[in-house]
C-alpha cells in the first residue's frame, strides 16, 4: 500500500541542541543508528538561530541526514508559544480572551503567549524566520505544531473584523474560531508554496473527532485540503486503551482529507502520520512487544509512525526490534 515504509523521528532538542556545540561524529552515529532502526525522516527545531556557528550546525546536520538518504523536517510552532515579555510589538499579536488576558499554552506564567492568526505575526515574524532558515538550511519539509486558538476563542483587536463579519452572517464562536485559524494557515501555506513549491508542509491535526481537544479551529475538517501531510496524535498505551484507538483516529483523518478538494499548489495525495511517544509518563520506554503492536496499528490504519522521543542506545534497540516486527507483520 505504501511506497515508503519507515518512521519519522522528532529529535528531542536536549541531546543535539543547535544552540550548544556537539560533535558531528556523534550526530552521524546517532542518525545512522536511527536509520538502521527504520527512520526515514528526521524532524528538528532549526529555526531562529542567530549565530553563524549555530546555523553551521543545522547545515551540517542536514548534510548528515541527506548523505544517509533521509529527509530533514523543520519543526515549528505556527501560532505559539512565544515569550512576549519586553516585546511591545509581539504583545499586539497575542491571543486574548474577552477580558484582554493573554492566552497561553503549556508555559503559563513564563510570559509565553499564543499568537493570534489574524495578527500580522505570520507575515512579520514566522515567514521571515522560516525564509531566513531556508536560505542556509536545505530542509525537505516543515511541520506546523499547535495550529489552533485557545479554548473559547481569541478576542484581540486583530480578530475584530473576522469576528464581526462572520457574526453578522450568523456564525457561532466555534465557527468563527475555525475560520480565523484557517485564514491564517492559508496565508502561511500560500506564501511558502509560492517560493518553495516542493517543500512538504505537514500539520498537527490532533486526534480528530474521537477525542475532542479543548482548543478551537484545529479539527481535521478545518485543515483539510491545505497540507501535504497530516499528523494525528494519540498514545493509547498511556491511557490503558486498545491500540485500535489509533487506527480509528487515522481512518477518520484519511476519510475527511480525501473527501475534501485540495487548494491550488498543494500536492493532491496527502500522506498520513500518527504521532506517539514511545515512553511512559516517567520516561521509561515501553517494551518492544507493546510498541510493535502500536506501530502495526499505525501502519495498518494507513499512516506512518512519527515518534516523539530522542532515544538512548538502549531505546534505539527496542525501537528497532519493535519496528522490524511491525513491518514484517504488516507485509505478510
Ligand atoms: Zn486575535
């Protein structure tokens, strides 16, 4: 069914952080081990690096990935979370509730804020940063994380027009949030595709419909037709659920995406990934047998695994065995 069979690995930035030195040999060794475990794509945070040395590290790392005939993916948040302390300009672009409180995700209390899709954050901050990165780094794709508005919606000044216009047409707040997010994403995808038509753009489509998250505008219906790759996300092992839950998430995602017309310039045949962690909440890797069942369920659902952990050598061995078993079972 699939031309390629392998997983994407999301690098934990703590091990090979581009802001601090690491030896190229050590990186090569690690990426080679990932390839030998079954990885075909490596995703990492390589944006907004100020120093020449840091940029050189990204360049060198992508060279290593390409020399091993793998793809390099740039991970980036689309609307958040940004530290807006001491930045008057950014403060005008943040998501706010009805009482003008700054909305944040994950890092509350540390100045981190979600950026508003209706503001010019995309044009003034995200696109210049990404375009700058793409000038020195030969990425093959971009992954957009957290493409949503916080619970309840954004009521900042930037959203005034989209809110009033759609309210007068009888739309409810959830619909307005979805339109708001969609318009921001269309501006982003349109701008990137214009200059880099072959760059694959993937999106965090969350775990659609089965487990409704409390954020607005990221539901798969709202993302359909716009991206080359969709990433659903759920780890049933953490919830003591049957692994078949992930298959349901993937099937639903595929169904909706394939029903929807694509916009101009975006590849017609979307690819599907399912993101999962391979460790339990205290960071211990699950046994190969459990992971093998999970990987098989992902493949069988029609997606490829996107594994969100940087593994030590021991972990890599477990992944390798689990992946090998899943692929063998899938190919039978
Ligand atoms: Zn807003």
